[in-house]
């Protein structure tokens, strides 16, 4: 006689319990995975943002330290003296260059001039210096100077400004970049600033991508040695008042003793991340940033606030001392 042996299996309730536990474990694992992915994306975005902002600004600061080097300004930087390392007005250039097209409307240092991704506008900065060496590489990456025509016989002019990048991605905030446009003129008998063109019509070098704002603040010293920060417009207005207070006709040697000299500049940039932060966008609520002493607010018009929240931003400020003014008084 054959005996049949039956093996007991799982009951329906046991299967349902096992399935439920399995789903809970999978859900927990998926939650950890998604959280880790978001965290990785956030950290990667912040790392990329900091690297772009700090590295890019360090390049700009390196160039700006040449300001006023070997110029005819007697180590002074202001909007009156010929050869001033920061070009504010036509008076900072040789007489033959003072009639250059669009000089004081486009090519000099200007406050609140360029459209950016904020409710305000960005500044422009134009510097000049004379190299020590036979050959240099300017901010556009071009080699200037040869053995026959050394760079030390030239005055290098470099202009920094913000403009919309050539490549724009639909659905993202307008991408702006910090550009540098370089030119030069001979120290003797100049006739034109070769290579420096009207804003937007040149072959300027893209220094930093995804810059939402660019601001400048000047470190200014009065004859008593007191120091304070001023915007470009504040400085020019104050110098105009000083000039107006001088006796007429102005005796330059006497009036110059009351001038405010620029000894440093603070550069501020607002940098934006390349990628979005996805689900964390709702937590990204900061819309106002401090750049070079000025508060700038992101443009929130036409739903731009929703788009702007998808990207990380970092305000980076750096003070650059103009070492080539140490002998000025």
C-alpha cells in the first residue's frame, strides 16, 4: 500500500504578510536611494557652483592686481589724473584718445549699465596698465608684444562686463557671462585703442559662465588717510563736488591735494549652478544677495521666481588692493 505524504505550504495570510514586509523593505530602500540621489545632486551642484565662482573670480582678481602698473599716473587712481589705473573718464587717457567713439558711454567704468538676472543692472570695470615684460597674454588669451615691439611699450586696457551668453537653453533663466575685452595703445603718440570695441560687437573672452550679476565697489582714501567704500557713481559725484569747491581758475597742484584716491576695489559676482536641484527647489527660498556692499534681488517677474528656485546661487566678493598706488599721497 502506497502512503502519500503531504508537505504543508504557506497559507494565504502568510503570503500576504511576507509580500507586505517585502514591499515595505523595498519602499524603505527606494526612499533611501532617492534621498541619497537628491543629496548627491545637491552636493554636486554646490561643489560645481563654488568651484566655478571661486576659480573664476580668482582669475579676474589676478588680472585686476595689474591695475595702474607702470602708468604715468604718479601712482594715483582717480577720475582726473592722466593714466589712472581705473578708467573713469576721458581725462584718464591721452588727449589723442579722448575723442574715441562711445568712450564715456561704453568703454569706461560705469555703474548700473548692463542687463542681468536681477531687478537691477550690473556694473562695468575698465582698467589699464603697462607690462614689465616683452610679451604677455591678455585677458582674451591673446599674446601681446614681440622682441621688435615689446609689450612694455604699450598700455594694456581691459574691460569687464556682463552680457547674455551665445547659447541659451529654453526653460532656464537667461544665462549671462562675465566677459573681458582687451585692447592696447602705444605709450608714445597713441592714435587709437587697438582691439577695444563697443560693447557687444567684439571678440571678448568669456571669463565666467552663468553669472547673474556683477558689481563693483571702490575703496577710497581721503587726504587725511581715512578710508571708506563708495560706488562708482558716488565716487564721481564726490570728486565733482571737490572740483567745484576748488578756487577758479583751478590750480591743479593745489586742488589735487583734496582729491579722493582709489586704493582698492571690491568685486562681487552672483554665480548660478549649471544643473537644477529638482525636488529641493521648494526649499531654495533666498532671492536677495549682497554683492560688493549692495543688495541685489533676483528677477521674479513673469513666473521667473519659480524657475530661479530650481538653481543654486552663491554670492562671492573679493577685495583687490591696488598695490601700484602705495606711493600716492
